[in-house]
C-alpha cells in the first residue's frame, strides 16, 4: 500500500501591525499516516502557532510556540526559513510497560524559523495516528556553545467546551517534613477550563481533557532527564490556554536554578498530545517511549518481579532484622522474587545484619531491595540512610557494597522538586545503579518522562496519591480505585 506524507505550504499576504510593509505568512500542514490527525503550523505577525485537528474536528486551537533564551528571543519577529519532512519508522521492545512490542510509524515535519538576529530555531513535529510530539532544536552558531532557556512559551489552547481531569501542582516545601511537590495531590474531574488550580500553581502532567462528543486529549512530556527541568502546565488563560511552566524558585528549598540549560547543538524534551474519539488511544498510547531511545545499555538482563513490603502495614518500626526475615519467608512462600526493606534499616538493622539477611534471602531464592533518602539536603525527611545517593563518590561506594552482598535494587525517596539539577540526580542515580546491576524505584518523586525506555534498569515512580494513603485516612481508603486510575 502506498503511504504518503501530506504536507503543504501556503504563502499569504499580511499587513504587519508594526509597519506598513507586506510580509508573507507561512502555513504548513502535516498529517498522520492514516490522514486522520493533522497538525497545522502558521506564523502570524512574527509569532509561530500550531493547531491540531482529528477527523475534521479542531482539538487544539491555534497555540503559541517559542522560547526566550540567552541566544535569542524565539517568541517574536520570527521569519520562516525552511520546511522538511520525512517518514519515521521504529520497532522496539519493552519489558516494563503496557505492551512488550511497539511498531511506531509517524510523519515528521521540521520547520526552521529565525529570530530577529537571524539565529535559527527548528520545531520538529512527529505525527502518528493518534499522537503528536514536538520539540525545539538549536544549532551551535558563532560563540553560542550553550543555550539558557529562561521561559518556554509553548501553549495548549483547547476549545471552550472542553472539561478537565487534572491534578494540581502543590506549593513548594509544604507537606510532611517539607517534601512537596511530590505528585500526591487529588485529581479534580470534569471541571471547566476556567477552574483555578488548588494552589494557583497550575497542574502536573499527564493532563486529560474531554472535548464533548469530539473526543479526548491527553497532554504530557517525554525525554526529560538531566537535560531540562521537569515541567508542568500553568492555570488556564483565556485566549492563550495552558502554557508550559518551569519549576518554582522555592522548590528544593530554593537551591538551584529553575530555568533550563543545555549544550549546543541540542534539543528540548518532547511535548506530547494524544487524541482519540474514545479513551482507547489515551490508554494505549506509547508516545512517551516512541520518540526517545535508551541512554545506555543494560549491564545485565534485569528481571521484573514481585516483592513483599512490611512498611505498608507495620510502618517505620518494622525495618528490623526479625520482621524483615518474616517478610523474606513470606516472599519465598508466595514465590515472589524480592523483599523491599524500607527506611531506617540503617539504624534498626545495620549493614552487617543486612548482609546476613541478604544471604538468608538468597538461600530461599529471594533478593533484597533497599530504601534510601535521596540526599537529605533539600528537605527535612528524617529517615535514613542519608547522604548515600547525592554524590557520585557516595553512590558508587554504597552500590559496590550492595552488589557485594547480592542486593538487586534500590528505592530512593523524597526529592521535593523538578529543577534541572534534581532531574540530573535522577539520571545519575539510574546510570550509576546500572553499573552495579541495580534496578531503581523512585518514591516521593516526579513522574517518569519516557524513563521506562531511556533507562533499562528503571522500574517505577510513585508520582501519584498512592496506596500508602489507605493506611493513613479512611477518605483515601474509600477513594483508592478512583485515585489510582
């Protein structure tokens, strides 16, 4: 069957508001392989916009694109330079996600615009049958060796009849021991666009929208690691929609910058939009993994598995040898592969007896996973071990010890922010853990952004109002099914 890429460019005369001269506005359209999903990019008065249609219905109204940076302002006085297109085809396998095999087909459009000084910015759109992904790329030019992005203007302007299914971003440094934001806020459902977020800080990804009988839209991001801060969307602004928002300055106890920086040439993470007449494409989308690739090779054949976990019911005081030995026996009886030993094992059990427990577990065909505090600097969480994961020297020493006693994984908790240096910490923990054959779970943390594919030893992130809250409050016990879906 012949497959074509639908792309067209239309030049139309337009009167600039700042002068009496005529300028040409470029309008470029690219469609999905099946032709049902269409992205249109158009510049107006020197600003660049995109819109998304599905089955002839407008799903995303014209929404602004661009960034403000140290190498140029790519939000105004933009000039069209070129457009190029190609077919993207990728097959890959996954071990920890909703499907084990993916066959990704998309049409790609790369638009190049220059700012007032002639510095180029490329906007790349990948359009598959139910997904749009786009990112910004920048060249190394002259003395520009890196880019500092102070503000990303990317917007998502949805039709007025849209209702929302969103989780608010919390205020920074609140909650238990000042550990928020930790992606543990309650969702509101079927609210109008104009509804304000609980804290006035916008909303965390992923963001779900219902556009009446026209269908559903899911907005998120992927490809974020140490190259960018973790982002969210702002509150809704009439005429503009929702905009990408960087972390708050107060996150991480005010430590570190809240903007973005990366070396040139380089690209931002991908913004993703999934569209469907029903929720089926939303549930089944693989777009977080489709546009990213593994960042390193797996050091071993990591095996998924199940684990027992004493903390959920027995809480902090159960991180002692005798209680954990019972959970090793339980895992062996159930045929489970792992036991997760939670926080405070360093003082309640100690390293010598943890090594003894690990030997005992392995005799029963079970391996340990150990809990760690992420750093102990950017929040006040008292559980230890502390200061084992925040520097390369400390991590490698601790991970070498774990490997020597047969530990197979770690759970790292309490991050409290999405600034770029914290995203780099996630990446560093994962990369170093792979060197020692350790799988990684994150807790009290940000959402994964394509990490299931990018990091072969990544297992999961809490990043939701999780089942531990069933223990704390009857309210959450009654709402567990809702909160976890």
